[in-house]
């Protein structure tokens, strides 16, 4: 295993890097909608990628920002590196350390710091702040890349340029920058990659700008067209590398050709081959013979094998073995020399010790005596060391001497025994000879000395290795030469005719006809010979012409590269400006043209009339293009991944129209950031019946216009809001500062519903889960095979499932997690301050279990693959996961419900909304609504209302595309009715409060007084997550 990793670790590392890229490329051609299952080959996601205008715009923004920030960063970083190289080391190291702080600092800290700086400076967040932020973190990368190369510049080269009259500018551009060019290119590549790939800093400082990373991160679902983009990006990178390598190879090849022409061996191999061919042709012409190869397969096979053996021997490298033997020989030689030197050093040390002892006996001053004493002590230690080593050598030699005596005695004893027992058989005589020979060999080796023997053996082996290869090669070459004599034979150009002539000439009784034929054959021989000689002459002429052609081309290239200089001619080494700079000018022109086109594309994409902020994957990108064409306007469409992200984004940028959830609408209204909706401009109508508590009086509630007038008639309005959703929205009051008391004072004054849904329990219909549900007395609704009866279902099912060891998957939203615990314990959508600690303690029993996982958007993927037992999901996500699980495809034709690859035997998930009745309360579920709102700071109010009406117009297509319940009753009826996309998921698609009048559903609420509670819930949730990790 160790050997495997030792020989394969590089391949393992390469696989670790490139296997994910290969998988991404394969899945970019997946015909399925999920990124987890490959369902067939298709180019549909490449088409989707090019049709996705918001994504294309984000790519253009990323490229523009990356090019500008990289260019500025490289200039600043290179100049800073040159400047730092000219100060003293202390100052340079101090500034270098300061410049590298962004590299070691966490990106989120850098991002927040830059955002605060821009806010304090009063800068408008957008392209300028984004580029400035990217420059701030790119400059250190340029510094650390250029600085090492700069340190390698020989100061003498700089001094020489000044001595030759160069100015500082000339030295910079003709000496320093050319030397730094490789480092600058590397720094440019690194800075560009870091800028194009950045997310965190761009997210905090981008304002209205969305780059690629931000777009992908904020998408609610990772769509397969992301793989298509990744594949295209990999293709561009690979193509760039190939072009660069081709240019480098071409340049290297041209330099090699130039050197070959200069040295005089340009195309020498081709000329040598042609000359060799000419030699053969001239020989054929002079001897009238050709060399023919034998057709015998055995001879050809032998020749081929010999050729392969010779090639193997020629390529076989004995250098490593020879080097090892040389090293071993050197070690043994050094050991022998060391032993000799050891005895000499011991004798010299003894003599020196005697001299020092004699000097010590003389009457010297005390300090001199101390010196002698110290010298004697040191020398004594050295002599002891020598004595111990000499003693070991003497013991070894004595041991060898004793062994030699023993061997001599044993040899004499064997010889005497042999003589006594004679005569013996031939076999016994041979055995005695072998034993005596073996003992004599061992004795001679000991007499020679162990190290001397080792050295002799190594030298013999070294000589053998050095000569073995040459002998083998020589032997094979001799065999090849002998075989060539048999394989190749010389025959006449007219061999067949000569054979016929010889047959006739050797015939004894020739007839007149024979003489006639013989004469004709001789004439034919002359003609054939002349024809073949003519062919050979033509081949000679062709070969000579080729040599001449090569020579002419070579001379032309030599004249171009190394022009001849006439005597007394003045040679100018200065090239014209264009000739000297055409490459630079071409590169600059290409870059300038490309950047100009990119800038034009960026400017066109950023001259917009309306800015929309919406959840990721909450719209079909084609609708944006359709809206732009219809009204001849430009829309800047941006995505966010949570209500909190949207709220934080408003500190740096203002959207015109946004899609926050219900509780975030309340919060934005409380901070006076939204406009009242003018329902006279919106193509929507709504009403619901409300019974006053404690009485039987029923009141019909309507939307109100800005004047406070109720819109009691649908009139020519095309779309109706679902009554149960409208009722729920009326239960979300607003804390606005509007003095007018005539409005409804709930979120309907500021919001038009976009999507809505509720929180559901989803169960995998496997045997283990079915048995678990039966054990918990969970029953299914009447006449419903998959819908669980709410009265038998409690949120406590998750705690029991976790305790039973089932695989539990939960939506990671903090509000949802606390909602299910609060509903289970208190029957409220969220706990109050006094109930918070108890709720946290209960959640710990659930969340901290290893079989319970909290997931974001990848929850859909896990459920779609069946990798769960029980899951907490939104109803729309549950439908989408079940559709993927059953192989259902996104519809393109309303008449087709399922794709060709859909499963015939469908397996629908179990689902339900808890509504168990307790002694003091009844459980319910969270019902959410995402709503279209208009920012108080609005660029184009009329266009904002047009966008809202356009979304209402597209409500049916929106719900089909996204898979979340539409708030428009007409759309709900169409998609869930007969022939609708969600017919088979009717009870899951329609939120429970629209199916069961007794069901309890609540929306999350916001009020200023609950701000402390909301913060504590978030802190408690983060603590729970940290404890789980």
C-alpha cells in the first residue's frame, strides 16, 4: 500500500483536482433538470445559458470589473514593488507586511470594513466601489508575485545601463520591466482569477452590480446551466493555454532554426538522407545493380527482433548502476585510507604528547603552563579516541588471523582425511575438492583484508557493468551484419532477362530460332537497362533539385536573419518604430478592441430604467427579456438568498421593486422604506368574508386605494387574489407613520402577493417510515392515499423520528426551526421571551442528534434523491423534489404532463400539515407570502406598476416555472385542475388554509417591540448550529 501511494500520489492529486471538473463537464450535457442524476445527453442547458440574460449580464460585469481592477492593480503593485526595492530593508519589510494584511485577513472582515469606509465617505455603491474593493485585495497578490523576481535583478545590470547613458525611464522600460515580464504576467493571471471569482467582498460592496459568484450564490436552486457556463469557462482556459503554448513553441522553434542556420546544420539530417540516397543511386548507375530485400518472413522477423534488441541496448541506461558502484568504491577506498591515516595520526599524537609533557616540566610562567595543560587534555581525548578505534581494528585483524589459522588447520585436516580414505569415487573426490577450494578461497579473502576484498569485488563488478553493454551491443551488431548479407542481395537491373540469356547460352544444341531469341533478348536487355538507368538518373536529378531547393531556402533565411555586411558599410542597430514595436501594438490593439466591446456591452447593460430585487430562481429569465421588448426598456434584475440579505443590501443600494416575505414587509414599512400601493394602477382584485369575534356579524373586506376607498368591484380587473391568502395578509399589521387612518393598516397597503405556501412534513414512503407512522398512530386523510390527516399529526413527529434513528432533514431557516418547536409546545408560531429558554432546550434534543441535518436549498436535492426518512419543507419545494424523484420534467407543452423519461409507476411522498388538538391549544403551520413592494426611493414609478402587472399577467407561467403556489386564484385553478401541471399534487400545491376552514395557519410577524426577541432567536439558533458542528 505504501509503495502504491509512493508511486501514485501525483496521479491521486491530479484526480482529486480534475475529476470534479470532468464530472461537471459531463453533467453540463445532462438532459435532466437535476444536477445529481444523469438522464441522457442534451445541449438544452447551453441554450438555457445563452437565453439567461441576468446571468449573461453578471458575466459581463465580472469580466469588466476583473479587467479594470487587474490592470490598475498590476500597475500599482509593480510600481510599489519597484519603489520598495529602493528603500532600506527595515522600511521595506514594514510596508510589505502592511500590504499583505488583506491576504491573511478574513474576506468577510475586509468586506465589512470596506463597506463601512464607503458609507462614511458617502460614496454611492456601484461599479466604482466594486472596482476599488477589488483593487484593494489584488494589489498584495501583485506585490508578492513581482517582489521575488525583482530581488533577482543584478544591481550591476542597472548600474551598467546608467553608465551607458540610459535615463531612468529608459532603464525602467528597457531593463527592469522586460526582466519582470514573467512575474507581471503571472501576477496578472492571479489578480484576474481572484477578481473574477470573488464573492464576499463583491456582495458587500457591489451595490447594483451583480457578478457571477454573487448570482450563483443567491440562486435558490443551482440550475444545470451553471455546469454549461463552467464547461465553457474551462474550454476558454484550455484554448488560451493551447494558444499560449503554440506561440511559445513557435517562438522556440524559430530561435532553434535561427541557431541551426547560424551554426550551419539547418536541415542537415534531411540533406544527409538525400546525399545517402544519391550515393546509392550513383552506385546503382555505375554498377547496374540494385540491392533487393529478401521476402522470407523468418529473415525479416529476425532482422526486426535484432533491431529492437539493439535499440533497447542503446537506450538502456547503466549510469545509475555505475554511479552507485562508483559511490561504493569511493566509500571503501575512503575507509581503507582512513584506517591508514588513523595509525599515522596515532603515532604523531603520541610524539606530540611526549613533547608537550617535556615542555610542561620546564619552568614556564603559570599562564603558559595552563595552555600546555589544556593542550595535553585535548590531545589525550583524541589519543583515547584513536586507541579505541585502533583497538577495534586490531581485534578485527586478530580475529581474522585466528580464523585464518583455523581455516589452515581445517584444510590440512581435510587433505589428510582425503589421503587416508583414498581411493575414493569420482563423486567423493569432487566433494573434497569443492570443500577444500571453498575454505582456501575464504582464507585468501581474509589474508587479503576485508576492505581490500570488497574494493576488488566492486572494481570487478564496475568493470563488468561498463563492458557488458558494449560487448552485448557489439555481438548484436555482428549478428545484424551477418544477417544483412543474407537478407539483402545485389541483383542486376536486368536480372530476369539475364537469366533467360544465360539459359539460352548454356544450351548445347541451339537452333536458329534460339539464336534469334537470344539476339532479341540482348537487344531487349540493352533497352531495359537504358530505361532503368534513365529512371535512376531522374531520381538523382530530383534528389539534387531537392538539395538545391533546401540550400536556396536556407540561404534566403540566412540572408534575412544574418544579412551580409559590405566593407566600410555603416551598420545601424536601430530598427524602425513599427518594426520594433509591431507585436506590442498588435497586442495593445487587440486588448483595446476587446475591452472597448466589453465596455460597450457593460454600459448598455447598466443603462437601465428599472431595478428589480427578487429571490434566486423566482422567475423565468425569458420573462425579463419579454418585458424589456414589450416596453422598450432595460431592467437590472438582481437576486438575493434571504430576507436578511435583502435588508442588508438596502444599506448600500435601492431597488425599485422588491419581493420580501411578509414579516420583512412589516419591518420595511416600520422603517418607512416602502410606498403605498395604488390599487387603481394594479390589475388585481380581492375580497374575503370576516366574522367579528364574539358576534355573528360578517364583514366583507377589500383592498383600498390611496384615498381610502374600498375596491368593491372587480370590474375589468383580470386577476383575483386567493381569499384565504388575503385574509392572512390582513392579519399582518403594519407600524407605519402614515397619518391617514383610512387605509387597512396591514401589509396589503404596501404589498402585492407574488407567491405563497406553507410548511409541511414530508415522509419517504418506504417500509421503515410506514411502520414508524403506524406506531405513532398517524392516519391518512379520508379518500387520500398520500395526505396525512392533520388531526393525527404533530410537529413532535420529528423528535420521535430522531429518537427512533430515522434520517431527519430540516429546513435550516431559524424562524421555521423555532416555529415547529413553539407550535408543538405552545401552539404559537414563535415563542415569547419567557418561553425562549424552554424552546431552546427542546430544540437541542432534536438538532444535536447525529441523524438530524439542517439544510438550505440542497434539502430539495436530498429529498429528490430519496436520501431522507422525514423532512421539513415548504410545499412548493416538496412538489419539485417529488417531481424529480418521479422523473417528471419541466413542461414545455401544457398538454404533456410528464416527460418521456418519467417513471410509469409513480411513488408519491407522504405529506401533511400538523394540526393536532391539545388540551389548551391546537397546532398549526407557518403560511408565508412573498410580496411585490415598491421602494420609497423609486426611479420610475409608472414602470414599476407595469412590472407588477406584467408579473400578474405571467402568474400561471410563473407558478409552473418556479413550482410555488400562485396567489392568483385563476392561476391556482388552472395549474391544479384537470390537465394542470400540479393536478397530481393538488392537496400539496394548495396551502391547507385554503382546503380546510378549521386549519390553523399563521405568518411570521414583525414589530419593533419584538426586535429583542428576534435577535435572541437568531443568537440561540447560531449557538445550536455551533454546538452541532
